[in-house]
C-alpha cells in the first residue's frame, strides 16, 4: 500500500496541530490550563505474544485479573461487545476462538454472558463466524447472542454534523446498564477515516443503532458520525464521554490484525498478540505502538486523553508481558492517510476574528 505523503506535508500537519512530528510531546494549550489527563492515574496493560489465539486472549485477561475480577463479581452479568464491522469477512471481525479465550476467563465467575453487536447484520455475522456454537460450549455462562438494533432500546446522545451543528444519536441502552460488566473485545485494524480502530472506536461506533430488521422507514444513526474528517473524531469523543463510566475493561485480539484498507477490506498482519486493560485508552495506546503508528495521528484518542478518559502517556503505563518493541510491526495505513491527517490542521472556513 502506497502512503503518498511527504515528510514536509506531515511536518506541516503536525505543526498546525501544535505537536512535534513524529512524537507527541508538545501540547496546544498554554501551561496554566491543565489537561484533565494530568489527573488520570497510571494504568496497567497486559501485552501477550504467542502462537495460540485463544490462549493469548485468556492470558491477557488473566494478567490483569486483580484489576477487573472484583468488579466482575459485583455485577449481575457480562456484556461482550465484539467488533463485527463486517458480517462476512472474518479478518474484519472478532474470531470465535478469541471469544473462547474470553469465555474461558469468565467461566469461574459464573456470570451470565451477553455477546452484543449492532454493526452490519449481527445475527448473520454470529452465524458466519461460528458464534452460534458458543452457548452450547459454555452452558454454565448462559451465553446469549443479541442484536442491539432488535432490542430497540437506546440512550440519547449528541454529536456534531458537517456544519458543526448538534445532532441527536441513539446509542444501545444495554451498553449503559449499571448491572453489567461491559467488556470490549476489539481487534487491531487500520481505518479509512480515523487512522486506526481498536477499543474506543469499537465501543463508540458500535453503540449507534439503526432500524431493526423489518422496520420501516430505514434509518442508521452510525452514518451521522461520518460528517467530516474532524467531526468523526469529535463524535467519538462526545460518545466516549457519555459511555466511559459504564466500561469495565477491554481485550484486543491482535493475533491477526488488518493493515491497508481497513476496517473491512484490508490485508492480514500476523502480530500474534492480545492486549487487555481496565483502561481502554491505555490499551489503545499500547495497541497503536504494536501497530507502529504515531500516537499523535489518532485524533479521537488524543481528545480522549485531553478529556481525562484514560492514560495515554506510555511512561505512565505499566506493561505486563511482552515489550512493544519486541512485537511491533509497521502496519501499512489506508491510501487516504494524508486526507485523514488533515484533522490536525486549522479550520479555515470562517474568519479568524469576529466582534
């Protein structure tokens, strides 16, 4: 995959955003104004490398069990939110063996499990990817497969459209259930709009609902997030701010990641890793490192960092297991990467001063 942008253009884009390329050292706010992120506590992230997908996922969660086990015990059930952006392409979606590793970890807790998705055609994806066998394999967990669109229950949130006007979106109510331990099960993929998709992108863009099967007229609130290269990052931030209090943990399946034309039409990368944390931002920061992507390039993660939703400073993240440099693979990014990075530049449509 050709990345047709010059060093000069990257320096220009990074300079416009007030950061140094290729690092992420400078901040765009003056010193007297602290970031909310300055008050975020250090985080622990497990990074497991191995040749067994199921075992990697299990080991990644087991390594942070002291962080999440007590919380699971306090909840009535567990919601697993996979990233099934495609209902037919396995590489674009969570593999059943990865979910088996998650269920292996959850088995001793004896909590009911709901695997819930809204993207694509959820039930078709569950069938195509072999999820339908999981309830029989884990009868002690009473596993249920749920199409969040069919539940027709939502929490209202607001994002901005291409005109920077507020628009309402309907988010799956189950992902806001205080009785549920909400567990993200994402994958490592390059993305055609926001550079990369990991935990935060999975949770926020997997929450907007669309019309249920057979419902008319047809509608799809996820489309409202695609209002422009800047607006998508902001929409993810606004949604993350609303959802974050309900998140329990994340486990990322990077056994076989996707580079190039992600999130659904890219090519495989044999990373052979799994990443888990109770801090979704910290997990994504480690994931970005494993993918060899400059952390300054992913706007929604930088915004979430600035808003204090998690730890994005690698120096404040304790990594358990493998070292990033030992497993890092330079993922090829989408062909539109230069346009994707334009979120970093100035917004020049309006006069700079009014009044």
